């Protein structure tokens, strides 16, 4: 619980009560439950719940069952799922995923729209406006904002797409949020019947995924890293004490371009020996070729002319093929070099891993652990957990909408000690 001015204290208590409602989602809870789990007195909770009902955020849903001792039936409350909505958009290379969520984080509607690789950023902006009009529907719905997640370098402070690896023809530094705002104003969606302008946000999808993972695990007070590892690319999101780290040039978290084997293979970024290049299928095939003489019996040495696919490597690994296992050991080593260096800089409480490479399962995590332990300060391993991520790729939309809801609640119940994204 925060201390400070009476108003800050009151808002802090209200936010704690709202957190309990958010955790409960659509399940009803009693004043006693909230008091037990928040440490706030029953009288104060009751007062806050009444205020939240007056503002339409919370609903009374009748009486619950009586206690086992035969006590009075408690009154139950839950968030009013009709109170407000937020729209999340995830831009994939081949499709646009759009979802409308309510304040309980329940998905109300979801659309998937195929997009051509030749789509311009201006056309994409118009598509988002069209989808917003269709999905949000009638004037009765109070939309608080739109969050856009995408791969690439994104200036989240100014709403600008600096660079997209999937849409290389897009003009650099496109101010998408300004363009979106202007189009939404023309369509009448930007300021709704509550006279509140929409909150428009955009960020790298891995950052939003990191935020969703933090909320899911309730890791707001520490530092954590979300790392996506695939042969097609490496991305990450870094959170320090509940805030997403973006950096001066918005490249904080580009762990894929951390050098793990100096002066090695050329990377598209201009560097050499970057983690992303070393984890690419081309590089993995070069590693297989180098190790072939020591493993003539391997099932990976069959088709001399064609590349070994990721699935072939995975299947061979699961059949305990010695060459495949040796390659996975090398992959774990490369990842651990990056994570050791990262550990020395930000010393995270938690590193969560997602993507194609987690299909090597606990073996890969164990090897990464062992490798970090053997090469770096033991304090890095002692204080940092490395685990599989709990949420999937689609969680970028959840992360974006969590930020929009928190921004909205911060407007209603501002906390001095909290930043824009906490
Ligand atoms: Zn690079």
C-alpha cells in the first residue's frame, strides 16, 4: 500500500480494490474477500465499492451462499463488463488480428483479416479505422482506446513506425498514430459520447507480450525479460519495475542483435555474429555440416543437397540423435552468452522464453542454466529464474489492452508514484 497525501492514499486503496476485481475477472467477490486479500479494512472497502458502483465500474450481483458457520449471506460484486472496451490490433506479415476486449479482459469480438505483402502503411491505417468502425459497433459502447502491436522498431512515445522488417517498402518514420487520429476524427470515432478522446498506443509486439506476461505472473515489482526465439527472428521485451523499457532509439530489447560470436557471420543489421543470425536455419545448417564428420550415423546426414529443416532437427533431437543433441547444446550455449551479458546489465528476476526454440523443452532450459552457471557470475543464476512463457504470441493484444485500461484507471484514480505505463 502506498503512503502519502490523503488523496493519493485513497486512490491507492481504490486501485488495490480494482486490482482484486480485475484478478477476479467476471467472477463475483465480496467486500470481505477484497478486505482479506488487500489488507484494507472492510469499512474502507465497502466505501470504495459504493463509489465504484456510482461511477458504473462495478456492479452488485446479489447475495452469495451463507458462510459454513451459517453466517449472513454476503453481497457480491464484480466489474461491469459493459463499462468500457478497448481495441487491440496485432499486425502480422500476412494478417491483421483485431480484437475488442471489455474491462474484465474478456474477448468480445475477434477478426482476422488477410493482408497482402504489398499493403502500404497508409492502407493499413485505413483498414484499422474500418475495422474499428465495424467492431466497436453502435454509439452505446464506450471505447477507451486502440493499441497496435507490430514487429520492428517503434517509437512508442511519438507513435511512429521507424522500421518494419516485414514491410520494407514502407516509408521510414511514418507517424501512424497521428494519421490514425485524423482518420478517426473524420469518422467520428475519436471522441465518443463520454467526451473523452481515444487513447492511441503502439509498440513492438514483444514489448506488449512482455507486459501481458508480467500482468499474468504479477511481477510488477521486479525486472523481467520476455524473449522470443525462432529461426526466423529473435525479439524481446524488457520491463524494469513495472515499466516497459524502450530506450533512446527505441531499440532496447533487440537481444537478437547482441553479438554472441564476435566477427562471425554477417547479420542483416550490419553487425557480425548476432544471436539472431546464429539461430537462423542457414547458420544451424553450417553447424550441422561442421559436426558431420564426428557423427556419420546421424539421421540428419541423408539428403546431402537440401537444407535440414527445423522440424527435422527437432524430430532427430526427440529420437536422441547425437548430432541433433550436440546442435541443441550449441544453441543453448549461444543463448546463454546473450543472457549472461543481459543479466549483468539489468539483473532480471525472471526471464521467460517463447518461440520455436522452446520446442526443445526443459532440456534446452537446463542447458542454458548450466551454461550461464559455468561462464558468468553465479549471482546471475541464483537470482534469476528462466522459465517458459505462460502466454502465447497472441498475448501482444492482451498486453496492449492492459496498458490502455491502466492508463484509463490512472486518469480516474491517479497515483503520484506511478508512471504512464504502470
Ligand atoms: Zn544483427
